[in-house]
C-alpha cells in the first residue's frame, strides 16, 4: 500500500490517495507506524490495481486500514471493491460526508448508518441493496441518495430500484434521488416534500398512483432530470390529468411504460433537451410527432417501442433544434417522411429494429446537415437499397461507410 499525502488548498485540507500495490504481509508490518498519519486524512479514494489489472479489495484489508483511526475522514470512495458487507469501522467515521459503494456486492445497509449524520452523499448504484433501513431518515444533511442496481428481482421489466422507508419526505435537503420504488401511494406523496430535488428517478409506479405523482411533481419546481418507470410491461403510466406540473427547469425526461397519449404537460416543457419514450405503444391517431415537434429546445429524441403506427411524418417547421433522432424497435412502422424545413439541425439519425420498413425515409435529402446515418437490424430489402442510395446521394462529399450483416452506418463529411 502506498499513501501519498499533500497539502490540498489554502485551508490546509489533506488529500490521500491509497493504492494497494503490495502484499498484505508487508502492509501489516507498517500499519502501526502509519496510524498517526491516518488520523489526519480527510479523503480516501481506493484504486485497486496491480500490474495493470484489477485485484480485489477485501473487507479484511479495508478494516485494517480503517483501524488506523482516521477520525476526520470525509470522503470514502470504494468503487468496485469486493465487499459483501460494510466494515463496522466505517460507522465510526462521524465526519464522513461522501460514501461511495458503487459496484460492490453489499446487500444490506445496517442500522448503524444512522450514526453518520454528516453524510451528504451515498452511492449504492450497481449493488445488491434492495431496501433501506428506517435509520436512513436520521441523515438530515443528505443531498444525494443514489440507489438501484443488481438485485435479484422477479420483475425484470422495471428499472431496478430500492425500497425506502416511510418518512423519506423528511430528508428535505435531498437534491438527487435515483431509483426509488413507488411501492405505496404514501411514498409517492412524500416525494412532494423534497422540494430541493433536481434529479428524480422513480420506478415500479402503478397506474393508480399516477395522479398522486403529478401532485407531487407540482411542488418539485427545481427538477432538471426526471425518470418515471412503471411496475410491469403491461402497466399504464397514468400521467394524463388536469394536474399539470410546470417543471420549467426540466431538461431531461424519460418515461418507461404504456401511455394512452402524450401527456399535455410534457408538450409544454420548453426547457426540455432530451426526451426518451420507452414502451409507450402510442397509436398513430395520437399525433405523437406533431405534439412533440413544438418542443423548442429539444436536442435528442428517442422513441423505443413507443409508437404503433405505420407512418411517421416530420412536418414543416417541427423540431427546429433537434440534433439526434433514434427510432428503435417500432415494429409496425413502414414509412418515414421528412418534409422540407423539418429538423433543420439534425446531425444524427438512427433507425434500429424497424423491420417492416422496406423503403428509405422519404425526403431524407431535406436533412442537409446530417452527419451520421445508421441502419441497424433492419430488413434485407431496405439494407440493399441503402447501399445503392449512398453512392448516388453523396457525390462530392467524403463518405465513411461501414457495412455489416445487420447494419449500415454512413458518416458524412464535406470535401475541403
């Protein structure tokens, strides 16, 4: 193990980078000699690398390290460490503000977590934690609670989340809350108390709780990123009510679940830059593209299993700032039409798994700024036409063409 310490800033903070690069036997001999210096540490980031490949950081090693009594430690980042449990020494770090256990095998957060009352961030993404103890509610300074990951769920459709205890609404300093399970209407209602939230990912939402969620969103006026996922594939996201959250700062929105129509409040999100609709199964008569085309700042649009019509038409004047468009697994789609002066800023267009399409998008020549065009997992007939079309359309330009059995990708750059 090597410990490098240097004076950090004008306030005299210390930074320690800890690298396990020797045997545990060597380190045990030096442990007592360095215990005094460990007491001065403010931040520890563990890099687990030996000769260019990763080596497991074990709970035993971490416990020995923390037994050096680094009482003033504020940052502990253990990404990818082979930990099944959080060493008990961690819960003695009263000054700890940042605890990152991302990618570990931790399954249970013990009640002792309530002792770390100065914590501002907990990262439990890609762990096996499926439920948080009620003691988490003692962490009133918490700003970021990042959860959800690798748990063994019977329902693989829903975005993996984590159950939070009733009372989560008491953590009023929260700004980032990811993958909280909406397992009751009370939890959904309490989310409305977290008025400092800027990022919210909520999963396993039931149809009957849609209206309650909209009521909570009315109060979350600082939201910038929102992800809503329903509990199972055939569940409907009931987000079309007279309640219309303003969300004037929202820049990113993902809806995963069936929609009867595009919610009216979504079409009024003028700050929205990224929109992804998953499994929405919207009907052709719902004018999906027309309703979204007026989002004046939209840059990226992804429709994945989101539309069940045979035709999509991008009309004149729509999507003025759109730069990236992905049409994915629209299994009934046959035709795409692009009218003049539609999507004038489009740079990247990808069609993936739309196997009933046999013709190139009509009016594709109107996309004069297109730089990347991808066809993946499309019909053989369409792929053949793509290859013929490429040469005739891009005369006078340099073309980078990649042809695979299932894909054609065209990257275009003008000849200087």
